[in-house]
C-alpha cells in the first residue's frame, strides 16, 4: 500500500489506474481506525478493484469547544490496518494541503435544511465543515464510488444531497453500523469513555430498540421521544435529542410516513454518542391518527 501526502502524487496514481480501465472506490476517515472502518474498506473492494482511504482530521468540522486538539491520531497503526485490509492507497494530507489559505479563507459548501437540524443544531457549522472537506476530497481523489457508515445517518444524507445538488459523478454507498458485542456502535470517540461510562453506554442502543417497538405498537412519535429521553436519563446518559424522522430527508415524520428513522445523541462523560435505528412501519396498516 502506498502512502501519499500530495494531491499531485494522488492524481498521478489514480490516472494510471483509470488508464488501465480500473474503477476507484474511496473511504474518507479521520483516522484512529476500528472494525467499523475496516468494514467500509471490505465493502469498497466489492465495488471497485482499487481502494483509496484518506486520513485527515478536519478542523472545519470541530466547534471552538470541541476536541480537535485531543482527537486521537494513530497514523502508524492505521496504516498497518489499512494495508492488512487490502487498501491500495492511503492519502494522508496535511492541513496546509487541504486548506492552503487556511480554513477561515476556504470556500465553503453548505447543504441547506439537512445541516442545521439534529446534530447540526447542537454543533453549528459542523456539517458545513463536513460537506466542504468531502467535496474537496472528492475533487482530489475523483472516485467512482465513496462509502460512508450509517452510524452517522445525518452525515450520510448530507453527503448524498451535496453530490446530487452539485451533479458530482460519485456513487454514495451507505454501510451498516458495526457494533461491539453489547450493541454499542463502534466509534473513534468511544475511547473517551471511562470503564463505568463504557458499561452504561450500550443503554443507548437498547433504548432505541424499545422506542422502535413502541412506534410499531402504535405509540405517537412525541410520546416515544419523551419516553426515550427519560430512559436515557435514568440510565445515566444526558440526552441531546431523540427524534423520529422520515428516513428519506429527515423531515419530521407524519402519520403517512412508513420509512422512519429514530436518531439520538447523548452525552456520557467526555463522549458524545450518536446512534440511529430504522423503522419500517406496516405498509398495509391504516395510518395512525396522530403520529406526533
């Protein structure tokens, strides 16, 4: 596996693959890789003979009081994992390569509507930073297909909307969340959890599963959200939000919607945990009189 730091070298290698008639799959990451990232690499290999991964801790998606400086950077270990997983090329640019005039002077990419709700409301500017860096990485790598985990469902929809709106020739593939044996969604930030907090963390998934059962049993979304938030507090987590939304575009769910997603974010010690759970309502059942 080659490790490349410059856009010129990256494009030279991609051009050579394309000249040989090979498709290119791309997995953007911020490093500190775990089994969830490896599942993206494995899925990428089913979509293209050549796989590029990037590692870049993007300052534009961190807020002023967030963990940019403390975010774990484990490049040597990550390189070993990627090579073992069959990645062909690691693109590991520095900040000056991605933002040569600095991030404050960088042209921004904004995805209206999807970016300022849920996590975007709690983290203003976060999805602007995500969309901007992913747009730049797509232009640098020029992949045929790019893969993103479904754990950050809102991010996945932001990227899909950006690609559609900007007519980018990139197929976006969502990959199911990889979980620990107790159900906790794998995340680079799980390392922030103390041993006692780690024991509490799987409650988030259990509470989402209970919320799904309540929806399927006919409970309204507002009641389900309140019950889930109360359950999180009782489990020792501080809820940021629990919301039932239409899976297609994250608008507030109505009684006519059948493809739903329950999204949640909660604080536990230093960590902010996110998770989501799809809900397929019975298409043959009559709409509930009041979902909210």
